[in-house]
């Protein structure tokens, strides 16, 4: 079931194009990132149960791990697949851009016109 939802998400990104698509997917990405990080908040707050000198270390590490996981699964992998469907750029470039730039990369992947002969 999750694979079906993920395929629909990637297909919707690949089907869009133009400036309006950039802003639409930028906003969708921003909302989805917040919604996916909210359930992970107890993991970060669990650092308060540790001794005071370990709290910043564990809290920072937990937030970084949660943030990176959301970036990879919400932006990097779908951008790479949409880029492949549109035949725009390499998979590695889209993965790196998805992790580093998140919703900007998602908007860019949606806004690009596919090359002739692309599946999107």
C-alpha cells in the first residue's frame, strides 16, 4: 500500500510542469515535512530524560537523524525518480539536491519540462 502511495506521489510530481508546479510542490513539500516531523518530536523530547550534560548531544543527534530521514524519503528519492522519468539530470544529482535543498528540489523536479521521449 505504501508503495502505491509513493508511486502516485512520484507520478504526480513527474506529471506537473511550469512555474505554478514549482510553487505548488514547494508548498506541499513544506507542509509534508512539518507533518512528518511532528510525530518524531517525542524522540527529540526524550533527551530531557537524560542527564543535563547529555541532553544537547542526544537531542541534536535525534533531530538530525529524524530530519535526514524525512528529507531522504520525502524529497531525495521522489526527486530522483521524477528526474529519471523526465530524463533530466542524473539520479545522484537529484538525490543530493533533494537532501540539501528539500522542497526547492521537489519544486524544481516538478517544474522542469521533460526531454523528448521521456515517460512523464
